[in-house]
C-alpha cells in the first residue's frame, strides 16, 4: 500500500485547485452570454409589438414606432451581399477541392484566413472608395458590396470543406461514364454537397447580419422606406446604434427591442442551420 | 445517346477549360481583394501622407479646427488601440485557455459538445449589441461598484488614478475581452486536441496528477499553438469597432489612467468618417491603412504559429 506523503497530498490538492480553476474559467466564459440574453429578453420583449414589425421609426415618445424598414433593409443587404460573396466564394471553393495543387491551395487558404481577420470597418472603407465616391451618394449597393467582401472568404472555406467530403468514387463513376469534368462537378459533386454549401452560405449570412461598422458610411441608414438601391438604406444594426447613443429613453427601449430581433435572426441563421445540417455531414463522411 | 466525352471532344474540352479558369478566378479573388483594399487605402491616404509625412505617426494632435486644413496625428489612436487590446488579452487569454483545458481534458464527455456550442453562440452576438449592453448595463455597474473598489486597492498606481467616468479604456478593453473569448477559446481547444494522447498517457504512467499531466504533457507541448491563438485574438481585438466606439468615450487622449476616455483607430474611423472630407478624410484613410497593415501582419503571424503545430502534428502521425 502506498503511504500518502505530505508531498503527495500537496500535489493532489494542487491538481484539484487548478482543475477547479479551469471549471471557474469555463463558467466565467459562459456568464456573458447568460447575462446578455437575460437583458435582451428583459429589456427587449416588453417593447416588442406588432407595430414594431410593420411601422416606420417615429420621433421619440410617439406611439406606434417600428423598425419595419430596417428589418427589410437588412434582408435586402444580405441578398445584395450574397450576389457578391456567393458566386466567387463557391467557384473558389470548387477550385480548392477539385483543381488546385497542394501548394497553390495552401496559399489560397492562407490568404482567405488572413482576409477573414481584416477588421470589417476596413471593408466599409474599400466600398466607400469604390462606390460612394464614384456615385457621389451613400447607397444600398455600397453596403451590400462591403458585406459581400466579408462573406467571400467565409463561403470559400466552407464550400471547400463540404466538397472534399463528397466521396471520390462519385467523381470517378461520372468521369468513367464519359462526363466532362465540369459537368461532373455541376451535376454530381455540387448537388451531393448542396445542403452543406447552403448551410455555409447561411452561416456567413448570420456572421454579416449583425455587422454595423461597414454600413456606417456605405448604406448610411434611413428613417423611411427606400426602394431605390442607389440611395441610402436602413439596416437593423444601424438603427440599434443610432437609438443606443441617442438621449431618449423611448429610443433606448426600441434599441433593446431591435437588438432582440437581431440576435434572434443571427442565432436562427448560425445555430439553427448548424443543428439542421448536422446529420447530413456525418452521413457523407 | 452519344457519350459526351467521345462524341464532342473539342467542345467539352473548351467548356472544361473555361470552367477551370472560372474557378481559378474565384480562388484568386481572395488575393486580388487584399491587393485592391491595400491599393485603395494607399490612394485614399495620399493627401495625408504628402501633408504630414512620418510626423503623422508621432503627432498627438487631432484637431479639425487647427489652421486651415486642421492638424492630424495618429498617436492617440495607436495608443488607445494598443492599450485596449492589451487589456482584452490579459483578461481573455487565461480565461480562454482554462476553458479550453476544461473542454478537452476535464469535462465529462456528454458536456463537451453542448458547451462548445454555447461558446459558439457567444461569437454570434453582434458587436453593436455588446455596445448597447455596455452602455446600459456594464458601464453603470463598473462606475458605481467595481472601479471605486479597484481605485481604493490599486489607486497608488498611475493606471488607476483620476476621475472615474465609467466609459473609457478599461471598459472598452473589458468588452473587447468578452468579444474575443469565443475565438481564442475555440482555437485553443483545437490546439489542445491536436496534442497526441500518447503524451498524456506517458505522463499518467509516470504517476502525474491530473494537473501535472495538463501542465507537463499538454501545455508545454501546445505552447506555440496557444500563443498563436492569443495572437489571433489580438488581431480581432485591434479591429473591434462598434462596441468600443460606444463605451470608450471618444476623445483623442493619451492618458496613463485606464479610467480615462480614449479612442482607437477603428472607433475614430467609425465616428468621424461619415462627415469627413479633404485632409481629414485622407488622414482617416491613413489610419485605416495602419489598422489594415497591422491586422494583416498579426494574422499572418497567428496563422504561421497555429499551423506550424498542426502540420508538425500531422507529419508525426503519418
């Protein structure tokens, strides 16, 4: 039998203490999420009503104020961003999985990851330089372009990740039947991985739906309906920002309500989609 | 039906080549986009570079009303960015690594996946909402309950002197810390998971306690990758914009006191870009260029540090 020496007891104690510390870390990391969800529901839910989803923003303390135009604007911007980010991202992803050599791929992945780390406000500046200065106006186009830049590397990486999961034998079977490679990819590889690719696109949309900084001087925001894409357009995060830094309690309440809607949107996009797609990924490996 | 590959070889070969090039173009947009943004920001900052030269980086004044065109210097914003990022790292890195250890080595199996998902949810909360929460929840709590205590204990240090505003460098750093927790945690977790189990088993076999296994076999093995995770967190912290803008106080100060208000590269761009023109606009472009350059370098460093470990690892296994 081993006699527990003082040293051994100390080591045991130290191990227990350090492990407890790790548990404390984990709890502390989760704490902010619990706290922010609590406040979003507490402050936001009471200000949500039907008018919030159907009406335009009103002056402070006017009844029936809403963010209908901002919600629609955010969806429009997501759509515009997808036109920029999705085609290039998918084509790039196809290249990485189907064509590229080891060396080339490593470089492209590397630069995509670096691109991913560029602060989002910088993409707003690029879009400002490319679109706003040339068109001499803030516009939905500029906002969508800025968000599209952020989307591109995300879509590229997720597309590649799901395409490499498509079994090699599918491609070989199609090629053996005499299908040219581009048709093999379009008819066999892409449809097989479609669900994964769509998941990746929705995840990227969840990432950009809450982006505010790149929209500040591109989409600019708007208190009215705007159906002209060459003009300033409202967006949910911009409206939240404007209300949050205002001096009116009424607007603060609305900012919380908007925040609740925005978080719900991003969570549905990022978490819901992930759960929905989980079964498929495992099957195809 | 004619077999496509044999029946019409030249047509489909052309189509194949076109499609190949199209995909290549898609992949190359990644590099082109980086060159494009560098080029546009350099072009935009031309006027500022011509007017101020290298003095831009050491000048402390940011005053649109000075002289005819105003006087612009980057130092207060570089200072604010560095200070808030350091605060964020000091808070976030130990917490993240502790959590990552818990997730890979300590937590019961059934808890690991749900916990990881919860931390991913934290990453999905938009910056502007952290800012909103910062203004109305965090700032009042820090101002009335936390900072006075901190000042009482550590007030002899220059960092904790002076009036307590609630908003300021320390508050901004705290919010940024919360925002980089998920990415530092998830990369640290990946790094720790890549440590071979053989390492752990060897340490256990020598009679090490659970913590000794973590320290000797896991942490020392993964040190470089964990530093990479921290550097990646630094990259995110440097560019964090909205939440910082909302709680930092927005004043171009260089103050030792962490309770004082400040400004970062990203926050001053967010605040002043929409109304700027002329030399001021160009100076903001130059600040953006500095931000872009630094984050690119930091991210390259992080990628190298993280991948050095994972590729060494795959080589070992192969």
